[in-house]
């Protein structure tokens, strides 16, 4: 039978495995998707319900007001900001804008599972560089992996799922080693949670390096994962290319107004981020007291390097009422959520060690 062929690259595509969801009516804490445990602020819910009245219309294609508000909050020109349907989509647009067939994209691994998928769909070749046992990116090895075929390097900081952020000095050395015509994407999805004094200031790095693009999102610290709003910060010429490669009307009207309302409530939302950071410190300290070796986390999750026991641990934890995210053969990522969720998780981890 003659059939429509699929692109051969699709056969090798690793699936994106979403974090386990709580079944309707069941009681469990969902620490499997790095979501913000806090529901949206009343001011944000109001913006969402008001925006709902206009959904018979297409949204503002360029998200003009939101783009301007993001730009002014970061003190960059509006031409440098490109919004999209979550920063995962924006990453796809960045790669589509710069990668030619078979160009190489150097990426840390294990890192964000969307990377190999986005790279393959852009028609490029991923070049994974192992993350150290301490969960830190090996920027020296990543620089060494750059060849004439390399078009992009992805730097996930803090790294999902291991947690540490890169340090300013190692990033400076790395950027000095990477050719100016290779794009360096700093994926800062968790930047608001970073407290490491040695972490770089992404905006300052962007200001000093025309080949650096920042990726940020409203999904994590701002708590809008369900509305899909992210953005890139790039030099105007690159930003125009990314915009050209973007899905038209990618950010919904509801998403645009919710993100605007969230930006207006930044101070209040950052108080919540501080609470999550404090909870992260408590979780890390208790895990270490129990005897776990946990990498330093600068994000809203922690990493348990359980290796071949990852799936078994996740099952056990799920039965106890805490959904976590296993990466088979590698480790388990646990998002920082409600204090009650931390307490329950700590019971599971203590119990696991006493097996
Ligand atoms: C969650 C996450 C994103 C953002 O995803 P959205 O599409 O904006 O929801 C980007 N990069 C990393 C590393 C992430 O963990």
C-alpha cells in the first residue's frame, strides 16, 4: 500500500513525557511539572475573565502592550522582545530562524527534555554534552564541542532537571571561546528563583554579547503555565528573524492580558517566589540531613540521582500521594510545592533510605 511518508527524523524523536497529573477527584500533591503551587492572584483572574469576552477576535499578533511592558521591565528596546506560546515554542522559533539542515546544536544533557525534540524538528543535529555528577553544566566541554557546523549552543541555567545555575566567571570564559557567529541561548526559565551570588546577570551578559539570546517564561515564577506565554530577548535583527519564524497569533488574548496583569503584580508574585525559595532551602537541608546527596538547586525543584531506582521511587512516592517526575535510569525531579507536600515527600525519602 502506498502511504504518505513521515519525515525519517520523527522516528528518532524522543517523546516529551509530561509530569503525572492528579486524577480528577483524587487527593495528591503534583510535584511533577515544576509548576507554581499558588493559584493566580485575584487581579490576574479578573484580567483573564475580562479578556474572555473578546475571544471571538484574533489576538494582537505582536502582543504590542505585553511586549512593551516586558521590554520596559527589563530595560531593553521593545524590538528586542519576541513573545510566543510558552518559551518552548519560542525556542523552536529561534532554532527555525537560525538553523540550516544538519547544523549542529550543542546542548547539555541531561537537561530540558524539549531540547532534543526542538532541535530535531528544526532539522538540526543535537550534540549532547554530559552534565557533571554534581548536576552542573560542563561549559568547558560544551565550548570544546563547538565545531564549524555548530550554529547554536543551549545553556540551561538553572539546569532542568538537576538544579544548579552556571557561574558568571565560567560563562564569561565560555562566551569568549565561542565564535561570534554561533548563537548562545541562555534558557532562564527559572531565573527568578536564583539566589546564587555567583550566578550571571543574564541581561548584562546579553548587553555585552550580540550572539546571546535569553529565553524567559511566565510559566514558573509568574504562575501562568496553563496560559502559555514566554519570550526571547535578542538583538533587533535576530529578534526580527525569530518573529518571522513564529506561529502567527501564537499568544492568546487571554494569555497576553494575564501576563500583563502578572507583570503589574510582580512585587506580590516575587513574595511568593521568596516563599518557594525558602521552602526549597528547607527541603534541601532536610534531604541532606537524611543522607541524600542533592545538587545545589537554584530553581523550584530538586534532583534525586536515583539511577535505576528512579521509576520505582516515583511509583512509591505517587502511592504516598506525591507525584514526582522520574527520568528512567537517571534520577527523579521533585518540584517545590506546598509545605505539606514537602513534609509528605520527606517521609517518602526517609522511608526509602531505611528500606
Ligand atoms: C519550564 C521550562 C521552560 C518554559 O516552558 P514554557 O513553554 O514557557 O511553559 C523553558 N525551559 C526550561 C528549561 C523549562 O524547564
